[in-house]
C-alpha cells in the first residue's frame, strides 16, 4: 500500500504538491484541513474560535486515524507536529516527507492570509512559531525535500525518487 504524508509549515505547498503527486501516482488525495472542515461543517477559523486550538488538534489526530490504512497522499496541517501521537499514527502507516520552505518564501506566499489563525498574528510570533517548529518537522520526517525556487513538477519528481528507496 502506498501512503505518503506531506508535512511542513503553512504555505509550504503541501496541498498543491499533494494533489499533483496523487494524480501522478494514480492514488487518492486527502487534505486533513478539508477533511476536518467537512466533518465539523465549520471553517477552520470558526473551529479555533469556538473550540480553541486544542479542539482543532483533537479533530486533526482523529482525521489521521480515520485515514490510516487507506492508499493515498495526505497533505497535513502545519501543526501536525504539535502532537507526538500523530507521529506514531503516520509512522506506522506510511512515509513522511517534509517540504521545507524558507520563512521569507512563506511570508511572500501567505502575506496577510486571514484563513489561518496561527498566521494571523504579528510577525515576531509567526517567526517564533516557524523557528520552534523547524526541528519538529525534521524529527517527524523520513525525508526532507527543499522546495524554495522549485516547480511543483520538480518536487514531485524528487518525492517519487525517494519513494523508490522506501
Ligand atoms: C495550522 C496550519 C493550517 C491549519 C490550521 C493550523 C498550523 O494548515 O491546519 O490553520 O498550526 O500551522 P496549512 O498548513 O495547510 O496552512
């Protein structure tokens, strides 16, 4: 069974890479954020406002559990590394690829995006979150792919290449 989890900070391209990778491999694509929004029938900012980050993290781990055992590419939310339990779920089920993107590139891509509650805060807090999470993504992942200045096709090619060794 082929199962690829894409992890990385907000704006690292997990969804666009994930969709294209799934098409290229001929398998399904899931996005944990969309999965949660469909399940709760709420947008992510509303979940954070009503149930807090902790409530959202609970849905996120549940989504991973629901998707385990299914052949797919799964784009995860940027905070998937906040729960060690999530590592166990993904580790047992497939390969975990970290899409690494520089903070400057992410800032350009997201700018003043209002749909991500943890991006929607001042620059120092965004930067501190990014710095704190960097080692966590590395610790969670089996492979790291650098994405700065690369086209989606090149990133997919690299992921397909590392998959040959797993
Ligand atoms: C989050 C990232 C978002 C989404 C939520 C929380 C985070 O997903 O899950 O806003 O904690 O980094 P993306 O990484 O797809 O933006």
